[in-house]
């Protein structure tokens, strides 16, 4: 990353609330082809989330603590704040001298842009302003939120506008928090009803919905130059697992998340 930063545009996508088991099952079954074609060997890496809900996890991610590989470490990090005694800052780590990665990339000449999704990015109250407030430019509309059936399409359209308006030489750090996986997600599965509520099946259908449109996001992110992309979940969620429902709790379905990073070559098509 010490060589990538400065020469590439950067894309960080958090698939908010996506469970690892659902993501892995859909990739293996060929149900998310647009994502799977970019995954190493066509499969997700199993990792542990740095937090059990959106706010905590993103605070950690923006400090350089991406989801940790689910195996004994230490694991060198892609990004790290300069910190004496860090055991995960390696020779190739991009080290920044600011309190967070976003401002560190801004100091390195990047335009930092947030396209929010869930409520912690909606800027409608003080708490919902903290995370987007880290960025030079932040976007959120009700159409991007959890209640919208076309949230990801709207987010991608805004990302395309952002990229089109940038000067050609300006490096970009684009962050997109995808809200479609978060509850409510029942409306993404044909035949599902509000009364029946959300389930692993509707969660999976929401991921298929995201996959249908993510090619456009990848194409936009790499339209000006080679881009480095990170796609991961910030935490999972429980659907009755061992009696648990939701997240902000310490269950395997919450702590285990899918992760991938890869390069996007310039001129990629939207499919």
C-alpha cells in the first residue's frame, strides 16, 4: 500500500451487515457473479470484524483496522497510523500521521468522498454526522437509506456523478456504505412480505440485488486510472441463530465477515 497510495484511486465498500456464511454460499453457488469474478479464486476471505455494529466498526476501519484474518497472527495491515510499538505495521503498510485514514489520504492529495447508507451516515443528528464528517465531501439522501428498495442503484448513480466531476489528475478515495443488506431487507426477495419480516433468505436476496449493480460502481471507480478496491462487511447479523437476533452482540454470525481486496483495471465495463 505504500506504493499504491499516490498512484491509484482507492475504493472502499462496506456491505453493511453482510454475514460471511451467506456471502460464501452465494459465491459458491454462482449467485453473485459480478462480485465473484473479482474475488481471489472466486471466494471470500473469512475475517473477524473490528466491531459488532456500524459505528464502532467504521471508527476502527477509518483508523486503519480493517477486518482481521480469522487465523492466528499477527497480520500486517494495509493502513496504519504512526504508533510506537505497533506489531502490525509492516514495511509495505501505508503509514499516516493523522488521527484517521481519511484525513491521512487527504494529506496525501486525495479527494475523500463518502456516500452514506445506514443511519450513522445520514447527518440528520450529531451522531450521524461524526463518520461522514471525516470526509471532504459527504453525500446522503433518503433514497440511499435502509428503507429504500433501490438504495444501491441510487448510491451508484451518485458515485458516477462524483467521478465524472473530478479533474482528471485528482486522486480519489471513494467510500460507499451499502445499506441494502441491513434490515429491513424483506422487499428484495420476490414473494416476501412485510409481515413475514427479514430472514437469511431475504438477506441473500439483498446481496444478489447489490451484485446486479456493483459492476457499475467498479467501472466508475476505475474509469480514470487503475484503482485498488476493498470490499468487506463491517459486521454480520443474527436471524435467530442460537436465539439471537440482530447485531451489537457477541455471536459468530456477527463477528465473522467476508473480505476481499483487489485491483480494478482502467476501462472495466459495468458487467
